[in-house]
C-alpha cells in the first residue's frame, strides 16, 4: 500500500545494506562511516551518540541520559539499555522545598548523568569495533570545530540568559555576547580532551576514573549537589522491551523509567475504530487520536515513576475499551492530577546484518542546566526538574531514585523482524507524535519521509508538563497544512485550536523502514537539522 496524498519535499533515502537517521548531518555521516567500515548498528549508535553531544549540545551529551533499544538479527532478541542517572544522595524533598521548589536551571537542577553507562552496556553486548575507534568524528568536531546551523543559533538565542549566567558556557556559546553566526566554527577543546580520555581509558572513566574525579570537582565548584559517590553508583538498567500486538504488527517500547507505555496505550484505545475510513488529516481522525492521548496521559500521570508499573493492566483490553467508550463527539476537559518543553535528540540505525537500534538521549531542557563543567567541558543536564515533591506521587523525589522520563525509543516488528525504527525528541510531545507517525505509516501506507513531513498536532492538558512546576494549558496545536476544514471541524468539536505554520510544529522525527526485499528506507524531519543516509 502506498499513499499519494502527501508530497514530501525531501527525497526518500534508500539503500540495501545500512541506514542511519539522526538530527544532525555530522552525526549521520559518523554513523554511516562506521557501518560502511563493517561496524554493527550498536557501533554506529555509539559514534552517532558521541557526535551529537558535540554538534547538537543543546539536546544531549555526556552530561545527560539515554535509552538504547536493540534488536539482534542473529538471535531475534531485543533488549533495552537505560543510561539514566539517579537523584543525588543529597537530594531530598525538604532541601528543595526550602529552595522554593526544584529550579529549572543552574547547579541545583543537575542530576547524576547516566548516558555513558547505557551506551557502554549496548556496546559491550553488541559492538563489533573497539570502543575507542568510535570517537573520531566527535573528537574532530570538538577539536577542529563544527559549523553553527540555523537551529543551533536559534537555540542559543532562546537560551541566552541561561548560558550567559555561567562563565564557561558563555565563553563557548556567547563569546561576543551574541549567538554564533550561521557557518561560524564552534570549538570545544576541553570536551575534546575529555572524549580522548574516554576513548583511551574506556567508559568507566567518567564514573570512577580520572575524568570522574575532575567532573566531581567541577560539580562541587559550581555548587551542584551531585558528588563523586553519585557518579560511582551509576549503572545501566538492562531489560526487555514492553510491547503490544496491533493490527498485524508488534509495537515495542522502552520500559520504566521511560513513559513509552503511553504511546502503546494510545494505540490500544483506537484499535477498535476504522481509522482508514475516517481519512488521514480529517477532523474526525484528529479528534479521536487527541482524545485517546488525553486518556492515556491520565494513566501516565498516575502510574509512571513507580518502580514496577502494572503494564498488564495499563495495556489490557478492559482498560483500552473503557477509555475508548468514554470518547464522545466533543473535546473532553481532562486535567491530569498533579503533574516546559524539554529538549532531546533521537536517532536510529540498521546495519548490513539487519541489527537495529532505536535510540534517544537528552540533557532535558535546551542546553540543560546551562552550566558547563570547566575542567571536562561537559554541559550538564537539568533533569532534577522532572521530580515531584508532593506526598504520595508516583514520581516523588527520593535520594538514589531514578526519575521517570518522557524519552522513549519505539520499534515496530512484523513477522518477527523490524518493520520500522523511529522516534523523536520533544518531552511530553514525543509519544503523541510517535503515535501519529505510526498511524500514518501502518494504516495509511505513507513512506517514512511522507509520514515525517505530514502536518502534525500536539495536545496539552492542564498539569501535563513534565518539568517542575508541572503546568500546562488546554490547547491543541496543529500545523496549518491540515487545512481550514479540519481546523474548523476541530473547533466545532470544542477543541481550543492554535494553528502554527507548516513544519513549525513540535518534535523532529527520524525513521527507517525495512522492506521485505531488504531495502532500508530512511526519512528525516526538516523541522530541525535532521538528516538521513543509506548505502
């Protein structure tokens, strides 16, 4: 089945042996070079991850977290590798209440970073090339510099105040008091030196070696409560994915502490409806999907963050049917019970053997805490702002706990093999945009590039936002490409619609489809610096 209703403006990238799709051309080139040299999808993921931390620093890096979802062609097994740090031992509810809440930026917003642990576990299990050989592109971009893009300049400008507040960040990103000009070289020598040390000594260096000691000293100097003992306690969490059967596919997601189950729940809620008959982009289809999203987010709020969420109950027939039956012809007012846009990056790779990686990593807000560790050049996250302080909340702060994450790395299987690997950054918007991309591809037959360029919507509910203080408004944001008729139909159903220009909606999806004949079809989102490549 093919879909002729949307003309994509970027070419669909296709190759027989391997494909990579990331949110920056430098990172895509790094991953493709590794695949061409005989590396595995896991090897490519390491190279991409490290490169993104240099050239897309506002989204991810060594100072953040990541989830890596791998499928092995030789064994048919899938595993997820969560590189997520825990709350520092000194982080208590009373301490942050005394601060007036969890700050969104600055030293006290920094949580223990865990990305490298997840990346190292993925590589140890599925890598084929030496760890140190995968750092070349990242070191080159940090040492020799990379050219600033329109997107980077935009994000530096939007976060000027946070970056200017820290002397090290200010020197890198605002050397003349202004964001770098498009094409200007951005050089990060301290980060390059840290990457060289990690390449030579191995990933444990950032948690228990000389780099860890320097990072702990940096954290102490800037006033963070993350200590050396917190770094030493970081461990990857390895677990099988969770999944559902859906319309002839198996849709898999990252388990806790990811909130990826919310996407699976949306799919289950709409399973009994004839989506194709409603028509792509129609007010009826968008209304149904938005209302499914709202109900899934009620369960997300109540359950995400528990050490052992009851996925069987959340994804059961009974729960899905009850939610579906509650959807009417009018937009429902469904504020979540206690819940700011964060920034992240997504990438995927499929190698010559058919191994696949779906990966997502983040420092939470754009440029994270805004603080760069001076000795190591590591830009630090602001993940502490995801915690809740109220008694009894599933995601309540406690020393040593792992906070829940909006990050999720889906993979869709058909006949026991990957059919599509895809995902997006975008905080609370991630699962709802992934939901739309899968419906576009699996129900309406869109190829990856069509599905990524199709007009999209995002729904907000009061109290939904993951960052403290967990606000949110009741608004449906939609790109104008859906057409005036759809917008009018949604308003008639009671939705508070905000129309934004084409390709100005949230998120930046990357995707790879694997056809029955082995062709890898890769698509990239033009909303940021996305780029796909294949050979």
